[in-house]
C-alpha cells in the first residue's frame, strides 16, 4: 500500500508522533535506540550486537549503550550465543512487542488525523 504525503504532512506526522511519545508514560527512546528496536522486531532473527552495529554503521559500544537503555525498560534482552560464546544475541520481549504495537497504533491514529 502506497502512502502519498507532501513533505509538510510527513513532518507534521513525525512531529505529532514524537510529541505524543514525549507526553505519554512510555520509554523515551532516541532515534538511534528506536531504529535498533524496530530492526530487532521487523527483521528476521537472530540479531547480534556485531550485526546491528554493522547494519547501522556504528560501533559495538554504541549498540551496547542503546541495548542497555532498552534492556532497563524490558524492551529487549541479551543472551550469549550458545554456539559461539563471543556473540551476544539480542532477543525480543513481550514488553517490546507491546511497545511497538502501541507505537504502530499511534502512528496510524496520527496519520489519520492529518489535515488534507
């Protein structure tokens, strides 16, 4: 399904979603943290710190810091790869799935409320 928007509408949508997130009780994630989280949930598993860092073009410590924050909120969890103990697997959680489902619902609601 194609969505057709003018740049001003797209910016309004982004603003309205971001503002709603700031005003609610959900975790306040940075754009980088949100990108990591959505990647973990939308792309096929397994996810490793190393692979996420390569995909986002950042260092492993950058991903580790993002995962630390998301882990404190229960949005993801980390586990050593039993096949290769050097790798850290990033796993989904129920809380993370619910967080992103609510975010998806928020985006839809804000998009539907945009003026023509």
